[in-house]
C-alpha cells in the first residue's frame, strides 16, 4: 500500500481521538497535500429548521477566502454550493463548472482557478439533516476514483471530528467542577429529556451532547447517569436552565 | 419495538418477510440501481438469505414494514469477506470468527425515512446490538455507502470504526465498518438515542395465536400496562373469529388461551 493510503487509514482510525482542532487540521492538510491539495475549509451550509446561512467553521489556507465568499453571499450564485445539497459523492469544480451560466458565476470559477487549481468538494450530510461541505483545493490535485473515495471518507471524518471539537471548545467552566454544557446536560436529563432532545435544545450534535455527559459522569465518580444526576444534586451543582443566558 | 425474525419463527412473519424483500428490491435495485441483484417473486434475495439469517423488522400498526436490517454469523460466509475483502485493511483481525456477525440490507421506507424516522431507525440499530449480545457476539461488521459515514460516526449511537479504506464499486463508494458490541455500547446507544432497554420482540411461533405480529406486539404492550385485560381479550377473540371462523371450537379455545397467556405476561 502506498504511504499516502497508509496515512489515510491512520487518519480514519485516529481522527476522532484527536483532542485539538489545530492538530486535526494539521493532520488533515498533511494528508490532503499528498494528493496535491494545499488548502481546505469546512463550511456548515445549513441546519434543519433554520434559514440557509453558511458559516466557515475551520480549515487551513482557505478560510479567509471562504469567509469573504460567505460574507459577499457569492454562494447564492455558485452551482457548487447547490450541488452540495443534491449530491452525495465528492465532486470536482471541473464537473460542476458547466452549470455556471451567468457571468458572475463563471467569474467565480475563474477566480478560484486563476492559479490552475482544481477543487474537490466533499458533501457531508449529517444524522439530523444538517449539511456541511469540506472544500479542498490545489494546483496538483489528484482526483482519481480511488483518491476521491479516500478523500471523501477522510474529509467527512475531518468535518465530523472538527465540528465536535469546535462545539466542545465553546464551553465555559463554572464555579462548580462542571462546565456550563455539562451542567445543562444533567439538568435537562433530570427533567426527563433524552440526549437527542437535549442536543437539539443546546444546538450541538448528538455526539457532542454525549461527550458532555460522559465528561460530567467522569467528574462525578464515573457512575451511571441517574447516580451522576443525584450526586450533582447533592452537591448543589444543578441550576435551572433558565439561568443560562 | 423491533421484531426478531429467525428460521424458527418465520412462519409468523410470512407477509412481513414478503414485504421486506419487496422493499429491498425497491430500495436497492430500483432506487439505488444495484444491478447484480437477484429479483424473484417481486422481491430481492441473495445467498445470505438462509437459515442462519436473522431479520430485524420494524412493523407498523397497519402491518407495513418501515425499517429493516439483516444479520448473520460471519463464519459461514459474508458479503465483506466473499465479495469485498479489499475493503478490510490487512492489519485488521479476521472477521471469520464466532464473535463476529455481519449486518447488511439496512433500509428505511415511508415514515421511517428523514428526520421523522430517526427514532425507528435508532430502534433497529439498538436491536442489532441486543441480538448480538444475546448470541455472544463481540463485533458487528458491515459495508456502508460512503455518504453514510458522517451520520454513522456522529448520531447513530453505535460505536463505529472504519476497518479499512473505502473503494469504488459499480454503483458507488463502499466503506467497511466495525461496530462494538458490549454492555457499555448498548447502554450508550440507549442513552444517546433516548431509547428504552429491551427493544426486541422474540416471538415463539408455537406459543402465539394466529394473529399478525403487529397485533401480538399490541397485545404485549397491553399486557405490560396491566389493565383492561378482559376487554382486550374479548377484542382478541373477535379478531380470531374474523381470521379463523371455520375452526373447531377446541382449536379456537387453544388460541384464546395463548392470547390469555400473552396478556398474563407469560
């Protein structure tokens, strides 16, 4: 097996245990560079029940350009953006460029490809209808079927792992031993909500909600959920969720 | 609840199994365009539909099948080992083990699709862990289409791990995954998906009255509630008379006795 494919397999196996976003970004771009891509970004396209408003979440070498792209609402004329919703497999700029029929849309592709770059877009459709995309770009891009398959799996893993790290990072310690999110998890559980329901309330993925709960359990003696809630109550650590603003 | 259908109780599920095979044809052959499939009697079948196979079926109140999955011991042949061995990395432990079962043909139809079907699909995934645990299985393996990887990794409730690199096949890109089976994994699945334990219904066909499985499920639910049992039993007798009105009285009484045992929680 070629070294880059060995690296891809390691990335697939290890990405979810990486605890720093910077390290995850470094590992992913290091892998992508072996396939000729030198910049990448992960963009959250939409979440269920909300207006479409893309957000650039993280990436390497591409985020400033991508943020400008979002701010100037260029996604509204970009067939690439629309294709993320309708396609499930990774696709290239070349494959989508013919759909750019307006001058403004054609100009987008000219700008993106001015240095001879090719782009590979990995659509990421989540469990509850959220849609993201991992955009890869580079001058020496290799987009063979096998390379594309591997980059799709690694890109999707990059998006899922990165989003979870981002959600976990957006959490503050409170005066108790628990973070804000960990406390909120226990409070809502004590009121009979399920983890998927709480994930929806807190606007985080189910995986992140689960991680908050596991961390709370570890801090309160490593017990099951109900004893963990009782222990938090005993310590006076559970406050009304309305207190969280 | 999810019905566990085996070789031993398949007699109770003739209609539901026919419907499942038909939906497999619709989903895999017509919608996804898988070309190398065997279609017979309007349904899709393959070599892994045999006496060792266990089917998990979500059966709705009207008798329709909304979600299904197939499970099978990997020691006696598996899609991954026999057809797609290149999807498993060389350094992965062999899947030809008594402790490994393969899952396949996981699909949802109708109301079990989309956001509204999240819970039904989760029930099937939990059922797969419960069935595996009950048979001493430590690991499930399977092949998914690459676009399913993100929801599998985050939100499925399974402890999923890629066990090789993806590779293109005729109709898409496939990824092999392994799923942990353990008490902790089952508890995590229940908690993360908001499900109650013991999601499976294992019906013994010799002890069941000749009612459709979804009606037996309803009967069991009523038994669990523990009230209005006489009214329910009366309803069951009427239903049995509708279905089997030419039976001798002794056989009818035997069926009523079976229904009574279910209501009694036996």
